[in-house]
C-alpha cells in the first residue's frame, strides 16, 4: 500500500484497561474517521464487549495485564498486518477528543515523513492539566528536546499519528508509558520530523488518569537519563572536533 495517508489508509489503535464507561463513545466517534482496533489489557470489566458493540473492527484481549507499551505494540502489529499506511493512537478513557483526529490526519497528509504529536499545551481550550502531571510533562520535554534537537513539547501526549514506514523501521522495546518517549527518540534518530498539532486537554471530573506522575514519571525519567548518558559523550566528542578545526593554525604560504 502507498504511504500516502488518506482516511481509508489510517487505522486507529485504542489501548484500554477497565474503560467500560467511556470506550464505546470514543470508538463510535473515532470510527467515523477511520477503522478502530482496540487492545484490551486484561480488563476486569466488559470493556471488550462494549468495544465490539461500538464497532471496533478488531478487539485484541491480552491474557494478563501487560501495560500500555505492550498494548500499543500489539495494536501496531495488527494495524500493519491489515495494511495501514499510518496508525493513529488515542486513549479509551475520553481524555483525547476524536473530534481532533481529522486535524492530526491532515498534518500527517501534509508531512508523511513525520510523527504527528498532539499538543495540549497550545492553548486551544479544554481542561486544566493537573499540576503534578504538567510538571512531569515539562521535565520530560526538556530532556527530549535536548536528545532530539527538535522544538517539541507535550511529549507525553499519546494522541498521535505514526507513519507505518516508521513502525516497520524501528523496534520499540520499552514498557508502559515509556514507549511513547522511546518512539519520539526513534523517529528523530531515523530522520522523521515531529509535527505538533494543537488538541484539547480533557480531564473528566472523577476520572483518574492511568498515568501516575510519581511511578510513571520516574520510569520515564530513568529512561531519558540513560539516553542522555549515552548521547552526551558523542555530543562532547563532536564539539571537541569542531573546536580543533576552528583553532588549527593556517598553513604557511
């Protein structure tokens, strides 16, 4: 299939865990834009049944709780098997508005060699991001900007569009929410652009986020710290070479 991103070439992947109260509405709205694959990460409620009833083209149910990273990998693999040219990702808890999906896909059409990233910090409205979560986002943003040398922000937003070519090229190994940071680094290192698109921040009253700022933030922090330690010697060596070239004496005439 061509790498041109059209509506029929895109598949949405929605990882869920105990989202029976919200997943049907998310699927019903997203499927007006593109087919939907749901990966149910061993929910104890009837999330899977509701996903089927809402019109998901495929529902994958894991045998045990494996986390968001594993759920995304399973969804990516199924979308690629079905011939998707791009894979959109959004959460099943209602924190990503499917009404924003067409604008992400439009950006993907304009820049097919880009990972398109939802940007909840762009000030387009929506709910206030909880303070602890916002702090974790901003810390991760600083690390990822340095590592990718790209002016990115809201790097922890899972509302994205991945080119299929990128997913076939890289092997994403990290678990949980860390995989989404790994994907940004992999995209930049593979020569892909990272294109932000403003999206609404949605934090429904009484709905706790699956992201835990302390636990998940710490895991992301350790991952990014390891990547900085790997990258820093190369950057220092490159800078030293530039300095040597700058101060080499001119040859005599």
